[in-house]
C-alpha cells in the first residue's frame, strides 16, 4: 500500500541536509499546485532549500515538476520558419536587451515566445516597460500568444496562470520569506517557465556587478553553471553569458524611456556601444546554439542584416500592434508614449573622469520616483526615470551633464537629483574597465 504524502517529512529531510528523491519533489509540487500546502509549509521548504541547497538532480526534478504543473506549449513545426528560442536575464539596471533581441531574432527566421517578468526592487521588469505602451496586452490568451509567435516571430508576455503555476505560488512565498537568493530556486523558477514554452534553445544573461541581483561574481558563476547543468538534464540546449552590470546597460533607466531607447536602437537613430555588444553577443550565441548558423561570426552578420534591413524594427512594431498597442509606434512614438512633466539635468561639480557608478542606487532612485515597485501591488508611473546617463571612463567638465531626471513633481526631481549625483564618482586616475562579457558557459 502506498504511504500517504507528508509534506512535513519532505521538509524535515531537506532541513537536515538529505537528498530528496524525485518522487518526494514531484509529490510536493503536486500538492503545491493543488493548494494542499499552507504558506508556512511552502516557506519552510524554501528556507530548507535556501540553507541546505540542492544537488543538480534534485534541482532538475524540481524544475521539471514545476514545468509539468501546467500546460507545456507544443508548436506546429509546419507553421514555423525556424527554431523556437528565447533569452532570459537575471535582471539589472537599464537592461532592455529583450525588447531589442526578440524582434532581431525573429528577423533572422527564428520564433521567440518570451515569457518575462515585472520588476521588483532596483531592477526593472520587461513587462513594466511594455506596459508603458498604450494598449499593449501583457497577458493574452494562450492561442493569441501562439498565433503572434507563429505569424510575426516573437511575442513578449507575462507568465500566465496555465504556464508553470507551481512557480507562481512558490515565488510569491519566496519573496515574502527572504529566500529569493537561492541558486536552486532561481534556476528552477527560470527554467520551469522556459521549458513550459517548448523551447529548442535558450541563452541566459547572468549579470554581475553592483547593479545586479547576483552582484558577487562567484555567485553569478555558480548560478550560470547551475542553469546550464539543469537545462542539460532537461534536454534544453542552453548557453549562459556572464555580463557586467557595474553601470546601467542602456543610458536610460525607466519604463517608457527604455521603450524609447529600444525604438532608437531598432531604427538606427542611436546604438549605445555597451548595450549593442551585449545584444549581439547574446544573439549570436543563441543562433549558434539553435543551429541557425554554424559559427558566431555568421550569427553576428545575420543579426546585423536584421537590424540594417529594418526587419527587426518591423517585427517589433507588428508585435506591439498584434498585442493591442499602436499600429504606428515607430513613427508616432513621441506623441503616443507617456512623458514626465519635469525634466532636469544633473551636472558634474568638478572636471575629471567618471571612475565608478553605483548602478543599484540609480535603479533605486527610479523606484523612488515611482518607476518601480517595492511591493508586488505597487502601481508604476511609466513616464519617470533617468536618461542621457554618462558612462564610466567619460571625461567631464564642471557643469557637464551626468544624466537627466524625469519626475512627476519638482520636489521629486530635486530629491532624485541629489541621489543620482551621489551615485557618480569623478576622479583623475585612469579607469580600469571591467570586461563587459565576463565568460560564456556551455554544457560540456
């Protein structure tokens, strides 16, 4: 006779550092999905994993169980022109890569069903950026999502109730119990959603530096290794790229401002060199991993063609339209997007060179302006933020613009300006630039 499932027994075994059996993990996730566990039990399990960690096999079992807690998308390959691929980031400041890369990959013949998240804390969320576009639906029905991916090549939406529902419940409890920063739980959360999308290949952007969630480089590498290893167990070809987040990736931070940066990038108005290099590196690695190209140089050439031909910009605008946004976003951008009533420059006090930057403080300042959230139910002001950010290594004079603050009130602008000014360090010593792309990890 089969023994009854006792969640407290599973929690106790993990609390004591034991390796859980696959069946234990599957039963726990089933109970989680069916709301047969209390928040206290879910929180205790998360804390046990946080403190005692998991083996790769345990993490893979958790990932697959959460994937299978809901629907797993299946694709009619006869209706597709290329592979199903995706990119994900651990989050940073001014990180709008997904908005640019998804339509670029679509322009290369791939299909990108990108399931993204909202921001919490100092890092921005891709969905919050897209939500600043009037009418854009971040939670479409599954059939609509599938049709957009098939016909246009990309769709960026939020996690639906049908995709990996166990992860939604577990993540909500993790956020309330200080167990978010657990490598096995981060790995399973990311990969369960990506696997539920039915991917052929994935590229993971693992950020490190003072503006990243995984600020410590050793922790970032451990996470990258975990994601690549667990994805391999699940037969998902995955590449992890560790990139620098010691300054904002784009020169704009804030939801509508980053959409503006995306439009400028895709249409060729401007392409920040650091942002462009990360976009291209992630894109070429993903095209290589999915066998669209045979080497990285071919991948970069294909991405360049998607940009220069206008195909990427066209896919972005069609995606926005198909998901409820304006039909002419690229040409009507200035008049259809929200703007802040107060814009003020933050100037340097002395000549010299920008030697360092507190990216986390800049991100937190945007949150304080109303452009982010400290609680999941917070309402975001899409118009506020920071743009025209100077870069580490830039030479400045007294009165040079370090950045501009976009605020709802004059008082907010003044407070933010003080915070932003303190985040820039100006000196006279030569700057030692950290490598932008630290390392690329592939499954061995």
